[in-house]
């Protein structure tokens, strides 16, 4: 493969990355684009697809807007179901993480752990398994461990939507979180649109949705939370 072809192939792959759609929907479009880019750099002394054709991110946004990807804005009800699936899953993961950490950090026998029914039982076990001098150190370790659970919960939504445009709940129900142009989210967009799902802030998620509904009635947004409108993102479903 010539150096020009390698440059163009890398360029096309970068555009392809930003289009979160099935391969069969993108193949012909990307093949035509590859031919156009090759043609545009043929007479250049130092062939550079970015200079000849444009920034891959902006090209992807243009393709996202100009093509029919077979999606439509997703309604509130199915989005709520997707979030419930995600919340149940990630909270279960966090509880399992904390439970295992509790057993390891405080050297609690697994049989003992399953006999804990009240908080006082837990403190009795801790007193029997800990020396006073090590308590403060282990308390700090436990605090860091709890913060780790918070990170897991937050990262679940932010990283999955940034990397794959879906969470597990969205994937199961055929939904995608995308830029309003139809391409993948940036890190900033993923953080902003998921801000009201984060621990300590999640109580504002309902208000985020209500505000989005009110803005939709005024002609601003289309089934978007307020943070979606702020981040310029939207959740879509395959038609």
C-alpha cells in the first residue's frame, strides 16, 4: 500500500470512529469518501488529507447531519426504562464491590459477613477483628474504597457513552446517546449530559428532565434533558 493510501486509510478510520452506526450503513458511504479524498490529494506535493479535505471530526459531523441513519429522537418512557436497568446494574456492582472490600479490609470471615443483620452486629465484628491502633488506618482505607465505588458508578455512564454511545440499558433497548449532529460524544459532552446522574447530584435528575420537558414545549430541544440541550446531545432509537 502506497504512503498516500495509508494516509487516506487512517483518515477514513478516524472519520469512521466518530460514526456510531452499524458497518452495513457506513460501508458504501466511506468507500465513496475514500475515493474522493484520494482524488483530492493526487496532485499535492505533500499529500495531507486534512489539508485537502478537512478535519475528520468536522467531516464526520457533516456526514452525521447529511445522512439518514435510520434513527429518531427517543421518548421519555423508554429512556426511563433504560436508566432503571443501568441504575440497578451499576448499584449492584458497587454494592458487590463494597461488600467484598469490607470482608477483605476488615478480615471478616465470609460466614460472619452473611450473618450481619443490623449495623450493631457489624460494629461488634469490627471490634473483634481490629486492634485499636489499626482502626484509623483502616478507616482511611475504607473511605478511599467507598470513593472508589463512587468512581465506578460515575465512570459507568461517562465512559460507556463516550466510548460506545451506549450503556448496557441503552444497548438492550436499542438506544444511543449522540451529538445532535449524530456522531459520538466528546468527553465534555458525556460528562455534562450525565452530570445529574452522579452520586450526590442524582436527586436533581428529575428536575433536569422536567426542565427539558418545559423547554421542549417552548420549541427548544426534542426529548432532551436540560443537560442534553446544554451539551448539544440527544438520545436516539432505531426506527
